[in-house]
């Protein structure tokens, strides 16, 4: 039977991936800076291999970010137990973390973060929610009232 990655290891790995993509680094370039192969970086990012404390410190220096960044939003035992690992819409924490770690997720977040006007950000969220509702075959929610 295949061993499943620990949720914290997956989260930390996805944060490494997100930061690496934000900086425009390939797995090969990050691996070279750390003295690793791209396959090892890939295993870290997937959570297949656990990142030790000293290696995490080295990664944080290479990616120019505090080590605590990798744990921001990490699932906790009590929160996961209370919600069954899902958010208010029933999406698993892993689903959301996996998407945010993709190139599209990073690109969407970078573009969204550049929007200064709070009303425009709200309208973008409303638009994306309406499109998702239509795509799922349900009626759009009108949250503007």
C-alpha cells in the first residue's frame, strides 16, 4: 500500500512551490541553489519527502522568505477534525492548497493582489463565483445585496 503524505508536509511543500513560482524559479534552478536534483525538489513540493528543519532554513534563505511563511495557513489537527478537512463550500483544504500552488493559482493571486480598489476586488469575486455556479449547473448567488 502506498504511503500518503502528511498534510503538513504537503502544505509546506505547496508553499515552497508557490514561492518558487512567484520568484520565477524552475525546480532545476532551486535544486541547483540547494545542491539537490530537481527530482528531490519535486518530492519536497509534493510532500512525498519531509523537509528537515535545516533544509527548510536553507530553502527559506534561497527563496528570500521567513521560515514561518511555509506554515502560514497550515491545517491544524483540531480545525481539520471539526470541519472534516473542508471549508464552508465543502472543498477540501488539500484541494485549495493544491490549486494555489499551481502556476494558474499563483498567476491569479498575483493579478488579484494588484487590484487596489476593494469594490473592484469584490466584483471580481462575485463574477468568478457566478461563473463557477453556472459551470456547476446551479443558479448564481447574488451576494451584492
